[in-house]
C-alpha cells in the first residue's frame, strides 16, 4: 500500500489512554472505544450507547471529552457482530434507520450495555460503585430499556433525544416496542435532553416518556432546547446547534459530577 494512503493511526491524546478494546457479552466478543485519564485511579466511569450510525469519529471524540472530564469511558460498538459498521444496503434514509434498528434490538443491545458496565467495574482503575451511562438517539432509547428495570449498579444516566418507541417494521417480531410502559421502573437519577424542533423523535413523545419516568420516584431532569433538531449535539452533523450543544453538555457534566464524583466510603474493617 502506498505510504500516502496508509490509514490514520488512532488520535493521540497527551493526557489520555484511549483506543479500541474487546470485551465479552455472553459468548460474543464486542468491540468498544475506551478512554481514561492517564495515571489516575479510583475513577468514576461511564458506559456510552451510540446512535444508529455506530462508532463514528464524533462518538469517539465525545468518549475522549468525558475522559478529559475525569471519567473512564467505554463506548460500545452496537454493530460488533456484523463487522463494526451499520447496515449499508439501503436505498433511503428511512430504510437505513429501519435496518439499523433491526440489527440492534434491545434483546441484544441491553445485555451488551450491562456487559460493558461489568467490564468497567472490574478494572483496577475504576470505582465500581460510581458508574453511569449516556445514550444518544437510538442508543438513548436502548438506554431507557436498560435503566428501567434491567441495570445493575448504575448511579446516574443521561439521554440525548432518545427514542421511547420502535416501530413494528423495525422489530423482528413485527410488534411496536413501547419502552414507556416500563418507565416507572427507572433505577437511577436521570437527565434528559431534547430539541424542541426534533423531527425524528417528536417532543410530545419525549414528554410522555418523562412523565412516566417521574412516577419511579427517581430524580428526573428534563430540558428542552428551542430551535434544536434531532442530533443537535453532533458537531459533524448538519443539525448541529451550537448553543443547545454547549448548554446541554455543561448540564451533563454538572449532573454527572453531582451523582458520580464523590468517592465511595471505605468499607468498615
């Protein structure tokens, strides 16, 4: 291969350890992008669930942003079983999203998220009692499924414009999946961000989800961003909304600091 077209190496970060790792989910090997501050121990940690585009460079960049804020972060590749890319055999944006949902059903994706959490918890640099989660778009929807009755040991979660429902045609069983039904089972404090002008996940649907989540008794914060469309936080996307992205990110860091920054008390001897 000519030298000038060699693939680029992973981005070098002076203050971070970052790169690709592999962990087990049941019998399957799952790829993930991992980042943490160099030379630190007793770290809080985060599991990240990407949108249906998968492990794009922006998602890797957000992994590093969280690591720079002091977290050990593992972003899972939801398409690990099919080569690490979202389905490419589509003829329209609608077909792309449909096939992406079919390739990442909750029945598969939720156990992968828990396996990522368990992987982080076992790391010597991580405080297993301070693990949170963050999800975007379809990954945010799957995060709803995970944190409402199916997670272990999560202390906080953040959802960016997550999808409360999956249409019947995007499910192998041909039935509508409504995650709202389990909202009252929310297991940890939650922060939800949503654009007022979201055309992919309607604001009314997000509001309906939040109202049920509040019935759990867990703290739920819900912020709506005027003029922001779906995927507004992605600075590589046409829908990027700088003001909404900056404000929601600052709110996210404050929320995580509030729920994950205090080290666990030492065990009595």
